[in-house]
């Protein structure tokens, strides 16, 4: 195992682009309080331990939870019913996430020795355990399929703790 560091289509594209930029370290800002631990297996294997941040997008009623370490990035788009509350959010494919609130969609990207691999969540669950004092904590377990030409699926498990929750600071809706 190696250790390495209102329109859904637009939001998904912004998330993928954001992860690409973030992978180069360009948007690591104000994330020293929250933390995420992720382990993956399947077509790729590894772990990531990184600062994390979350942003409430009021117009879209979504939360964008992101973490980046080196060339590895994780993005979770949370679709709460009205506002973010403690509870279970099924992980569904990105195209279905907006229509089945409460849900979550997962995007994961990493670089191996020969290529950049991207995955999008298909099934699983995100559990928000705590929402208070502008911070969120929880855990997730998701299976994803490749979003690139690479072959294979991936299984992600992780926990995030005291992740700062801001409002409208990221590329909401772009």
C-alpha cells in the first residue's frame, strides 16, 4: 500500500476542475483546523491524511467538502433536504444526486506512476455525525467507478473531523 499525499453539470465540472487545480496546491486556504483521513482499495490502493474544508452554497443548497494532498484530491458534494443536518446521505451517481435529496456524490482523483485516475461514486453512505460551531464531522464508505479510460473500481472509506463550514466562499454553482 502506498501513501500519497442550480445546474448539476456545471457543478460537477467545477468540482473536477477544482480538484485538478487543487491537486497542484493552488487552493489550499484556511484549512488547518479540519482534517480528513481516507483509505482506498480496488483498482488503486492507498491512504490520504489531509486538511479539509467545506463550503455551504446557499443558492444550490449544497455543501462542497474537499481535501487535497499532493496530486490526490477528494470532493464530496452533499445535497441536504433544506439545510445540512446530522444523518445519513446515500452516495449515488452524480447525475442522480440532485434529484434524490438527501444524497451525496463523490469525486476522487489521484496520480499513479503512469496516469491520472479519476473516480466517481456509485453507491455507499455518508454519515454526518455533527454540525455545530461552523464545523462538521462524519464518515463515509463508498464504491466508485472510473471516470477515465483506466479500468477498475475503487472502494473509499474515510472520516472527517472538525471541518470548517463556510458559506459561499468556493466556486458555488460554477
